[in-house]
């Protein structure tokens, strides 16, 4: 591999790796030289997108000549997340990059205002979208603190997937999802401050409307797609790789003086 690869000699975990943004991040990380542990409930995507059904993410990485493995993980379970981090360390000797990307949107198909939101929807959304990020950060930072720093002085890079909906709200009523992503954004800033003295970068990417299976499951009658496209100054929807490219930057030495950032990748959606 060329030394120009930005993630050469780095070892990463990506949660929610089987489809959408997580799959794109895993592939980009590998193509930039990282070795990747893919984590999800299933190696095979539960997706409406045909190309994601053809081959599992870790198998595609291996087919391309990269180094990847899959570990089945319920990201909301503390023991499983601790085991995931330990498995990555057992395989690679250290953990450099933790991409906490897994998430759900139970309200996508049936938006409901707060007084109509089922308590189970709230609890499940917060557990998968917010608690999982806390757990990923908890066990990743514990490992990173033990490690010898890179030549740059950095011990690790954490990239959390938040959402523009954690900052601004437009469209159907999805209170649990918005609250969960707001929690991710707030946690990211707190941890950035806490771990800056130890040279652990903690940043979040806030995707706008992105063409994933998650979005395809949202009924068009809740927000007509042409209206959604017009809500973006770039007049269209993003692609998973648009998010993945920035996830590479935030995991690389290019982010040497960057921590605590909530980076919108949204075609200008939040600039309005």
C-alpha cells in the first residue's frame, strides 16, 4: 500500500457496518489503509438497496484486498460492546478509530407528535441511537488511554454519527429520533473536552437527508421527495459516500487540530 493512504497503520471499528453510511465508512476506511472490524446485528444487510444485498461489507473489503472481520454486536448491550472493543484489540493489538454509526429510526414510517409517541419507541430509539454511542465511547476511550500514542501524539479518533435533526427540525414529527441525535451531539462535545488532554479526538458528523435504506422506508406522503430535495441548496439528496469521505478526514492526521466538531454534511440544509 502507498504511504499516501491517510489511514495506513490504523485499526478501526465501525458499527452499523452492514448497510448505508456504516458500509460506506467501512469501505472508505479500508481503501485508505485501515484494518476494519465491522459490527452489526447481522453481516448481511437488511436493506432495500440491491447492491448491499450482494455481498457482506467485510467480505467486500477482503475481496478488494483489505483486512476486515465481522463481529455480531447488539450496540445497546454493554457486555457486547466491551467484547467488541476487546475483540478488535485481540486481533490488531490496538484500537485507533471508533466510528459509532449504528442507529435506527422507528418513527420514519409512522411519524407522531410527542403525546402520541409510544414509550417503547422512545426507549428503544434512545437505547440504540444514544446509549450505544456512550458505550462505544466508554470502551474505546478506556482502550485508547492504555495505548502508546502515534508519532503525531494522538491516541485515538472517535467519530459519532449524529444528524442535522439533532440541531434543527423540519418535516414529520420524530421526537425520539431528534432527541437521541441531540444527545449524541452533546455527548460528543463533552467527551472532546474531557479527552483533549490525552490527545483523543472526538467529533460527530451530522448527515442531512441521505439516500439509504432508512430513507427509502420513509413514506413519501410524509414529506414529498421533491420538496425534500428543494430543501437543500445543492438541490438533491446526499449519498452514503459523501458522509464516509468526511469520516476519513476526521480519522486522519488532517484533523490534527480538530475536536468537538459537529460537522453537517447536508448539501447546505442547515445553512438556511
